[in-house]
C-alpha cells in the first residue's frame, strides 16, 4: 500500500509542478510589421462608395480591389518565369542554412507568430475581409482559429513526429536497428487559393519551415493584396529568430523549380500541374475542392442541425436562411459578405437556373442589403433549393457559394449511394440521433474526411491529415502525414551491437557458391518463417549442420 501512495504523491507533485510552469509567462519577443499601406482609411465602410475596377486584361500586373465595395486597392507586378526561378534559388540557398536550425529555434519562430496573431486578430481579419469580401466572424473562424490551432499542435507535437521513428527489424535482422528518418526536401512550392488567404499561406508555410524547408508561395490573383501583407508577418518573425533571408518568398510558375508542389484549387488546373510536374518527377499534393455530402437522418434534432448546416453552406434551414442578409462586411450589420471573384455570382445564378429548369424549387432565400446598384453583381443571397437531383449541375459542380440544395432519401443505403455518386470525394458530414448509425453511414462514403454529428470539425483537429479522393485530389496536408510529406523519408538500418556483431555472408552462399548453398537457404527460410515450432527447430539444426560441414564449391567439383 505504501508503494502506491508513494507513486500517487510523485504523480501529484509532477502535475502541480507542470501546472506552475504553465503559469510562468513565456518570454516571447514582439515583432513590428509595417501595416501603413493596408490600414483602413475609413472609406470602405461607406455603403455607396463603390469605385470602378480597371480592366484585368493586363498580364504584367495583378489588379486588387475590395469585392464588397469595388474599391480599388492597387496592383502588384506579376513576376516572370526567370524572376520566380531567381526567388526559388534564393530560398534554396537560405534553406541549406535553415536545415541546420534546432527545433528550439523553430518553436521560437512559431511562438512569435502566435503572439502576433493573437494581438492583431482584428487587423488580420479586416485585411482578409477587404480582400475577399468575407465577414469578420468568418475570417476569425477560418483564418485565425485554424492557424492558431495548427501552430499550437506543431509546438506540442511537431518535433515528436519529425524525430527518427524506430521500426521492427524482422526475424532475419534481429542484430540490426531499423528506423525512419525525416529530412527536409529543400524548397516547397505552394500554389494556394483565395478563399482564406491568411490560413492558405500560413498552412503550408508552417509545415514547410518547421520541417526545415524553404517555401515559395504563389498566392491567388484574387487575394494578392492581403498576401503581400501576410508575407511581411512571416518574414518579420523569421528575422526575429535569426533565420536566413529569403527562406519564405512569393512567386509563380513553381512546378519546374521546386522540390515539391502543394496545390489548392480546381481539378482542371490540378491536372495541368501534374502534367508539368511529370517532366521533372516533382511530387505533388493536390487538394481540388469537393461536393461534400451533408446527410441528415430523420431522427436528429432539426433546429440544432439547421444552424450547423447554414454555417457550413454559407459558411430550420429555410427559416434561418430567410433571416440572413448579405452586404459589405465591415459595416458590421450583415451576416454574409461579398462574392470574391468578379462575375462569379452569374455562375451561381446559372446553377440555380439550371436546377429550376429541371424541376427544383427555391424554398427560401435571404436578402441583399441596400448596397447600391454598382455592387449588386458582387453579392448573392443565400438560397435553399429543394427537389434537387443529380441531373442538375448544382449537384455535380462545386458551387463555392451560398446555395444549399436538398435531396430526400428513403434508406441509409440510398443516402450512401447518392453521396458516392459524385466525381468529388473530399469530405462528408452525417447527422443522426443514433451515433452508431451515423458512424456506419460515414464509413461507407468514399471521401478523405468525415464528421459525425458535426461539420468541418476534422479540420480543427490539426493532428489529422486533410485531403480527398477521386477528383478532390490526393496526398495530404495537415497532421502528421502532412508534416512528413514535406520531408525526404529515409529508411536506415545499422548494426545493433557494433562492432561486436557485424553482417557476414554465410560460407555456403559465399562466392564461389557451395554445393549446399540452396539447401542452406531452404533450411534458413524454414527456420525463420516456419509455421510450426518443431519444423523450425528441425530446420535450424539443418542450418547448423550445413555451416559446420566442409565447403565444396560447384566449380571445384566440376574440376
């Protein structure tokens, strides 16, 4: 009894000490990031302050504007191929030095970033909101929380998963040590989408830099303005820990010069990247969007699920959607922001029109605020469609907009068949009052991520990999698999008791090979892998006998 009391006291003392250490403030330096050129001048919140957007036909520059107000933000030069190669070369030079950095230095970099993000949440969200049209709440959920979660996971577990991992040696290699080492690949090329510009830049950057790589990021032309500011945050944090310059850069045309490509975008562009990557056999990870099934069984709490469904689709369905209003997000009184890309609302309306022509109906629609005629095309009211089926484009194409189509199903089997009848396979969400039923349905859907009685919760668990199947792409980012995907995975075998025991070739199979060479091999295989212990012992005796007999080579016998 005294023994267990001693163990309990030691465990309690350890827990108290750990708690006290957590209460001690961590000394994390602050960084100063120039935001003078992106700070709000007060005009973007005026509901009628819409400004004409210059033509996008120019190929030597990327035009930037606020989708919510059409206010012109400026432009950034589009880099030429040779300029991008130069940036990759600079990143490669910096990476060779950074690969030698300690995990302690890398964690310090993460802590500095985390401190800046927490202290400047409003600024980061406002920049994202102005560049993409999303609301501040959506920016906080999708930009801040996901990124902080990833940083926290890397701080807690990142080093653990990048250290050598020891594996079993097998029966024939008992005298060896087998392990897997994870080395930096070099320079990662990330081509990211516009929907969450802050997180889409930080997500691949954090994994790449923590695993000892450099990275060159091609930001979307629809989110270049915010991307340039977010890059300054990263470079300021790297400078604060003494990292080499140019470790993280932006650029285009990366496929031919990077050591790995991470692409987030459409299936069409993803296939083009694969074709280009084939020339140099550059490995690629593709996340190509999805058409996630949101399955609601009849035994659920409808009001509860309705709120989750609306948050997922926009980011009791009809009643809630009718109360949602779209408008300029920084005014602060709208539930939903603007459509990021010009003319995308026309595509969304085309999907709705096609569905209506094929028998669907609009069950409910939100509204667009009093925003003036000049910006109507940048907004699309949240819409619920009923009587949808798979003959409609809306059920086959990724809408990337606030449209919620609903199909009925009679059995769980039918629900699974409908969900799998898609060229996409990114994720799914299944709701049921019976959790086992929901789990059973989710397990049958061919996709990369699944949430049971929830939506998108898998992405907030940053220990989990993220990616899909079919036209949603392949490979994984996030989690252990995503972190190690930034590494050269090297298998290593070494002697366990060097130099006392070394590998030697048994005499019967040394050159010139003995007459009993094959007999020796047969006995050795049965001794190692035989299913019956008696047969294995008998074979072992044959091995010993063969080793102790005088060796006669086949060549010598022929003479």
